[in-house]
């Protein structure tokens, strides 16, 4: 099958296991149904591809017929490397982000980090979003006290060889850098051994690691009153599409936007269902979802171009460019493409029949009983 034929028949997507309107729309089946029935496209997930070349593009976004929503580091990296993508929407969901330290370190205030050792993960991957997030978190927090990364000792926490498989009590294979979903192995190891004085963690797994270690939360960034301090990989989360898709199939992008908007509206009315869906998305219980994202999670899944979100994305881009985490700097405003979202919002008010039946009038998918 020719490339042109495949691009006409299928569309690829990727999403990180985090709260987002795209995640809701995909899990409920609304996105797949809309793209199939309204646009004649088969929606395929990159992480489910049997082709290793295609799977490898999960973070890089080079496919001409693709869209993605998740952390902003991969999206900014892709654009900075010259990939032709555009941002068609943003969502902002605050989460647990924290600088944590062991009580024995004797650090109780941010300014006491001066001259201390901070652990920053360094993974042998093309796009190290964990490292980027940790650097940004420490930089933002230090800045609130008139300090910077130059005032602390950065300790790189590299992946170490650890057991990968056990059989009959014996190690049968080993590997370097085995990382599960949002793993904090390097940070926990270094903090517990006293090799560093503070590390950055986030989301439910970061909270779990904090509780497990008996670590102290020096600052809960996710609840910081200054929104700009909370800016990081997942605040905000961009929804990006390939330029090819925007140029050749604007109808597909509009359906993508409409279902994401409607999913956000549906979420605002179904808090309990949203917690269950996000629990399935992230692999966490409802209690940990609540802890990590707050009881108002369902109210914070809107897709828009809010001025604060755009400013936050710009601040983060500038930081990544300064730290040379992205290949090259670029014009943020030229990357943003808000026109279609505005058009969709107007259509949903005046001509909703252009899209599938609003999700509010359709029942959510029933979950099978657990046995």
C-alpha cells in the first residue's frame, strides 16, 4: 500500500497515561467512532504498532498523519528538531509535584537548599522528559528565594544495572535502566542512601514513593499559589497535530477537537466516572487519583487556548532552550494554531449536527464487573 493511500485510510495517535480530554474521548470510544464514521479513517495507537520504527516515533511525532496529547517536553523537542507539528489546543490539570527530602537532611526551607546536593535523573534516552521536569521544578522553586541552579550541587542520577527477571529465586537476566511507568528508582535509591539531599517527584507514584520513604515534602509545587511556578512537563499539556493533517484533512482535526471538547464537558458532569477512567489510564486507585490530581479533577479537563496556558508553555519552552534540552529554539506563536478550535467551539453552539451526537446525551460505556 502506498504512503499516500495509508495516510488517506488511517490516522496514528499517541497519548501519555495522564489526565487529558483526549484520554477520556479515546477510552470512551468516542474518538475512534467519530473519525471512522465521519472521516472514514481507522484510528491506530502508536504504542500498539507491530512496526518498531513506527513505535519509536511515540515521542518524536514525525508521522504526517498523526496527533498527540501528553507531556510538553516531547512535543517541544519534536518542534525544536524541525518536525512540522502545530498546537491545536491546550489543557491544564494540576497534579502533585514536590521537592522532597529526608528528615535527617535537616532542610526545612527552600533557601536551605543553597549548597546542597539535588538529585537529577539522567536516562539514556533521546528525550529525557524526567530530567527536564526535575530541572525545571528545582529552578522554579529556587527562583522564589532569589536562588538558581548555580546555587546548588547537581548530582546526576544515572540508570544502574538491576535485576530484570527472577526465576526460582535466581536472577536470570539483568538490564540497565529498567523503568516502569513514572518510575523513581534512581531518585529513591539516592535519597534513601543519603547520596543526595533533595529530589523532585510528581503524580501518584511520586506521592507513593514519598510516603514509602518517610520523606518530607519541602514544597508542594502542585499547590503553589503562583501558577508560573507550577509550569512543567504536564502543565500545560499540548494537543498537537502534524502540519500535513492540518493542511490536507482539516475535517479530521475538527472532529478531533470536537470530541476532545465534548469529552471535557462530559467529564465536568461525571466526576466519579472520570476518576475511574483516569485510574485505568494511569494504573492507580481512585484514592491515589484523588490525591495526585485533587477532587476537582473532572472540572479541569477543558481544551482551550487560555492566556495563562499559552504563557506557561512559552516559559517552559524558553527554559528548555536555555538548558539545551530541545535541539533548537523556535517561535512559539508560529507553532500555535488556535483558529480551528475557535471554529469548532462556534460550530458546537450554532451547528452541532456537523459533529457526532454530543457525548452528554450518550451513556458512558458500562464497565464489566470485577471478579
